[in-house]
């Protein structure tokens, strides 16, 4: 899962104690699928980082949140989509 790679990479960049102490834990956002399949990964993450997984938020269809890691290509309400 890409989320684990991103968390591990970010943790590696902020590996000095002052930065690391600012992170109380992790939240997995927009998860789609069976949570039971994710459990072993969450345990691995907690064991490797020493930080708890604070929650797993499900992906909700029709919520219309802004794209956080991509260029929006569809129109949401009255906003115009990006032209690619």
C-alpha cells in the first residue's frame, strides 16, 4: 500500500528527535477495502516507528473533497476543472 511507503519515507526525512517528537501518530486516509487486510501492515508500522496508528478513515463516495495529491480533472459544484 502506498500509504505505508509515504509514511516510512516521511519518517526517514524527519528522523531527528525534534521533528520526530512532533508526530504523535499516524492516520490512514481514504482507505478502500477490508480493514482486516490492513491490520498486519498497521502492526508493522507501529512496531517499526514506535508511534501508534490513531485511526483509519474510510473512502466515502460522493464526499467531493478536493484532490490532495493530484490535479482535479472533474468539475465539483461550480468550480472549473483543471485543463491538462
